[in-house]
C-alpha cells in the first residue's frame, strides 16, 4: 500500500520557511504580552471531557471535540480550547496563588470542523488571562493587549476594528423581551452569526434551521421571531441603561488609552461561560471581513471545580486567522534562516575542519557543513536554496594559511579572513541582514 504524503485533513506540515513565520508571530506576541507582566504556562493536550461539557457550548462538545474512551474507561478529549484547562489549574491551587495572576499560553488545539480559509482542525492559539481582578482595569488591559499586538505587527487602525458588548446587557435585554433560558441560548447562538450573512433571506433560513433543530414547532417559532423583531429598538435603548454602565466605562477608559472600540449590540461570543464584557477584533478588508479573535469576562468558570469563583477576563487569538491577516496586508517581514554560515569543504579535509567548526559554534556562530563529495557548484546551489547568505570554503591550502574565503551569495563579493575575523564579522552580518 502506498502511503499518502499529505497531512491529516485540516492540519498542516510546517516546513522550515513555514516554521520561521510561526516563530516570528509567536515572538511578536510574546514580546507584547510579557511587556504587560504576563508569565507563560501550559497544560495537558488531553483533558477529561466533563470540563468541556460544563460550560464550553453544546455545538463544540457535540460536534467539534475529538473525544474517546481511554483504556481505563474514562471519557477524555483533545483540548479544543484552553480556558477550561487554565481554570482547572487555578482552581487546583486556588489558595496558594498570588493574585492577580497574569498568565498566557500558546497551545496546540483541535476541533473537528470543516476546513476553510481562516479555520482548520488543528491550530495554535494565544490565550491571555487575568485572574483575581474584578475591576474594569482588567477588562481594559486585556483589550489594550489585543490592540497592541495588532499594532506590533504593523497593522494600521483602518485595517482592523475592535467591537465590544456586554453579555450582562444582552441578558437583560432578552429578559425584557420575554425570553426564557432556552430562547436566550438560541438567540446567543444566532446572534454570534448575525452580521456574517450576506442577505436577510440567508439569515432567516439559518434561524429557521436552528429553531427546527431545537424542536421548535410553528407556534413557538413565530413567538421567537416576534421577540427578535423587537430586538433593534431594545438594543439601541439598552446602551444608555444601567446594565451597560460597565461597558460605557470600559469604552471611555480605552478611548483615553488611544484604543478605538465600537459598540456592537449583536456581539455575544459563542461560549456559554462569558458573564459581562465581551469583545472581538475584526478584519476590515472586504475580501476577508470576519472576526479574527476575541474574548471577554468569565467570572464563574473557576468555581465549577468546587472552589470559590475567581473573577477572570481574557482572550484567545488563533494563528490561522492572524497569518491570513498578515499575508493579506503584506505585514510579514523577510524572514531568513538562523544559519549564519555554510561551510563547503574542498578535498578530504573533514576531520581537519572539525576543530574550526567547534570553535565557531562555541563563539555563537550558527554554521552548517556539507561534507559530501558533490561538486562545489551543486553544494553552492543547495546553500542558496536554503537561504543561507554566506559561504566559507575550507581546503588544505586554507588550513595551512589560516585564512579562509567567505562568499556573499547575494552580492557575489568574496573576501579572505581569519577565523577570528569571521567570527567577529558575523555580528555585523546579522545587523546588516
């Protein structure tokens, strides 16, 4: 049987050039997040399925989680998100930790869904959370971080938009419209996609399908539609109500921080655990006008693990949508290999060259060697293809003289230098690149 060379559907192979891009993204992200005083953590790839059943959301648990029974008869899942894991970790040391906690991670996550632009089954996701701060300053800080990450990648304000809302406010509106908990849950599911439909007909078809799937008969469907028909007036009035006080204050504080945000009444986020402020960052490009990432406040999740709840606010940013944004807006810089120098041997001098290579590496030079007996022109083609700019030649004469030719494959310039001089020049080469 011939094995396929393709990765699992919805997953990616990361060749060196792809890995450089991912490392670049994660490097920028880490720099911004750590500038706010956050520390990195991690958790197991596999968790008990129950921690997702509790609050993640029915659609994700029933349709998207990779779950199975382990050999001990336990229901487990490959993590589809990180928030339940970090909440479990905080609950485990609830009394020992020094609050407020500022934690972040960039875990590998899996969801069984249809692969499409901006969405794969496997992805990496930045998770940033503050635990133990119930004040608005935490909500403000989390959104500041999201904004600064976008700016750190070189994004202009016109290229993205931060939209904010409050689940507390939405809940109050839906209660006033006469919705019970079942109606509210369905509305939140529908609301999350409200602005994604291209036409009113598409939206109505989707709502009808959701209600049908939930067992709503004709009378109950009509009752639900009558309630949401009143939504626009209710949402417009609600922003001035007492339930929107936190939201208004957060928007004022962000404005003072030069962070532009917009009130979005239909923004709800898909997870069941959000309790107040929620936000999403949208790509404003007409060709890719979609939500890139978001988050909000979830004060009750830690309490599900049998301890006193810890007020929490955070967000998650996926690497797939971020990479699409950077590519679309040409924000990826030229990323080169970390190999400073390639050594090409002339003749049978491999053994004699080893002390030189060792010395260079000890001095911090990243150097590769081609010890094969291929022709020099083929070796140089390979070096060029690998993106290594500088080549050093070592042969018997060079070893005797202690001076080695170094060629710049970009300019074609060639100089002869001592090992000491080559080592000291590498730092200049790095600055130049």
